[in-house]
């Protein structure tokens, strides 16, 4: 890992975590333990500073820097499938701050609505990671067959940047009611088209192969061919493909917990929102 003997002696894995993807889709493949788990190291002082920056984790570069530091066995974090991200971030958090995760949960009793602070065991969350069982191949009605992958961190980051850009324009549009309105609307329209095109591009990147209905022909693997084809297919076919890519990108952590309200005593089931920026708060 490192040639510096001082660093090699100091840095030891804090824990090992099973990846939902089991290491599939990475390029190159991550180095996993004999049990197929990834070594996770505690955050350094520098890493902690990264996570303390507000909204830092919505910034792809910060996420990548954190992964490079705490999961050195992943050679190229940008190409990590997004379905592994939450699990790995949870593990990094646990390696650095211990198992207890404190979350605020609102009582479901309408009259009460008390905010209960609940301690969740990170190990329990990590043990509830299920394998993604969606099929990576789909067949459209017209017999075109596709081989798919989840989105990568890089894909998702690009989409987020574009969405932030669009939000900023909407806000500007609302603020500048009179002057330059036309120009803003034009710009908004442009960003909207950009997002639509980017969405198609990102789905195209998740299509590794297209098999033609004619069984004898070679499958199509060229990105440009697939992208151009994706732009002309029907909404129904496109949505079928996009939906499966989204399903393959799900993190598969069961976050339902039994809670009890300290105020009114009601027992209820709750879904914990795992807000990435929030759970590094301390
Ligand atoms: Zn209550």
C-alpha cells in the first residue's frame, strides 16, 4: 500500500465491511479480504476536516478524497458503483467514531410529534445490507437484449452538479422578476435540456452491451452507438432501461427500526433517513 514504513506501521484497518456489489462492476477490482470484505481505515485529521465542510459529501471530489484515504484498496473510487457508497460511508463513520449513530426521529402520533433521539447500532445497519437481486440483463418487448450496470459515483456527481446549477437558475429566475426575465428563461430552458441530455448519457454509460433481435449478429458495445440509439428509442423502452439501472443502483439497506416515544409512550415503526452529510456531524 505504501512504501513509507512509518505510515505502514501506523495505518491498520479499523474494520472490514461486505460490499453490496461484492466487488462486481469495479474497474479495476478492489482488493478484498479472504472473506470477500473491504478493509476500512479510520479518518485522519485531514479527512475529518473534509467531512465538516457543510454539504461536503454532496461534492463528489470530497467523497472521492475520503474514499481514497479510508478505503485505499479501492484503486479508482470514481468508478465505484453507487449502491456501495452508503455502506462504505457508514463503515468509515463507524471506523472513526464507533458504533453508535444518533438519529432524531419524530413520533408518528399526530398530536404528540415529539422528537425522540434514538441510538442506532451501526453494526445492525451494516448487517442488514442485502444483496441486490435485480437481474443485470433485460429484454425489451421488441427482443432487444441489454446488459446493464449501476451508476458510478462519477455519474451521480455529474447529475448532482447539473441539478444544483438548475436550482440556482430557478432561484435567480424567481428573484429577478422584471429585468432580464426573458434571458433567464432562455437559460433555464437550456439547463433543462442539458439535464435531459445528461440523464440519457448517464443511462447510456450503464449499458455495456445491446443484443440485437437477430440472434446471429454481434452485440453492440460501442458507447456512441448505444448513446445515439438511446436518443431515438420510445419513452416506454427508455423508462424500462432507466428503471432497471436505478434498481441496480439501490443501496439495499433495511433502515426500519422499532421506536418508542419518550413523551407519549407510543410504539411505532420508523424508517431512518441516512443523511450522508448529517451522520458525519459527530
Ligand atoms: Zn409521542
